[in-house]
C-alpha cells in the first residue's frame, strides 16, 4: 500500500517518491504520495509528476496528474500515455500538487466540519453526506426543513467559529479506544467499514475541550481563521427528511 503522506503533513506542496509500477493503462503506483485520492466528499488532488534525472535535463519529463483513486493501493492517472520505459520501477519522481486546488479543498473540508458540528449541536441534524469543490460545497443532513431565518442563524454561528480562529489538529487513534472514548454518532465512527482499525481523528478547538472531534481521512487547514468567512448560498430537499445546504467561502 502506498504510504499516504497527505494524512500527516497536509502542507507539503511537493514530495519525492519511487515508482513501484505503471499499469498498461498508464496508471502509476508510487511507494509514497502527497496526492490526495478522491474520497469522503473531497476531490482528488491534481498536479504533476516529474521524472527526476539528477542532471540539467532540458528534456525533463513531466506528466499532469488528472485523477487519483484509492483502491487496494493509490493509483495516479496521468494525462496522455506515459512512456512505460521512462517510468520504470525504481525510478525517482517528484510530485508537485496544484496547490491552489488542494488548499481550497482543505478550507472547504474544514468548513464542512464546522457546519456539521453546528447542525448537530443546534438542530440535532446529523450530516449524511457532503461534496466539496474548490469554490463551493454542499452538505446533506437529516432534518425536515430549514427556514431562511435558520440559515441566517447557522451562517452566523459558523462565522463566529471562524472568527474565533480555533486550532485544527489530526492524529491516529486505535478504533477500540476511539469507540470507548468518543461519541460514535458525533464522530461518525459508525460509518467506517469494520476493516479499519486505526482511526484518524480531526479535532477543532482547544485540546482540553475541543469544539468538534470526528473521524475523517481528508485534509484540513490548521486554524479556522483561514476560512475567512462562510456564506450559505441556498437549501433544497435532498429526499424525505433530508436537507441539502449549499455554501461557499470568502476569499482567503
Ligand atoms: Zn474532514
């Protein structure tokens, strides 16, 4: 399994890795990667993979990364047909993220946590799904219907948490420990497949009394102040007893 560098250090814009294999369809497997594979409502990272030749190579080889998927391991889809003879197993490559895109996903993912926490706390409305992009996001939750004054109050509450500039942290926890110590619904532990024994916890707020704590394998910013401000742009029904809220963030 590819070592997922993005879980620990979310601020690395480039990384070095070794080619493990290239599939016939051109998908690339590395020993480690900083590219986030699509999942949990967060889109895959884009960027480039460059063959490190250690010389002043004028013909430096570089391929755009257009998709990243996690299956049994992590697969990087490169644009075009990469020459298989250049990307041999054992070759050293440098991966560089499209940082604007990744940073936007980090901001939106962190905002989703704040919104989910408030909806559960104030409306007893657990989040059932979410999808974020680089310039907008939506969240589904179990609730009958939000009126416009609800939406205004929700927006104000989330913006307060943003103005508080709360710290954001993440760490690994044994599933047994997590299940015995944390509120399973609130942390969304119940949504994880049984095969997962190590849980990644993402925590917002002071260490002794965190405002929010959930299981999440996405990437996030280090403080809520980086979100600048949240604007709810609309709501609609997402099915019986399900509400969908659309939002966007102000420019950082
Ligand atoms: Zn998350």
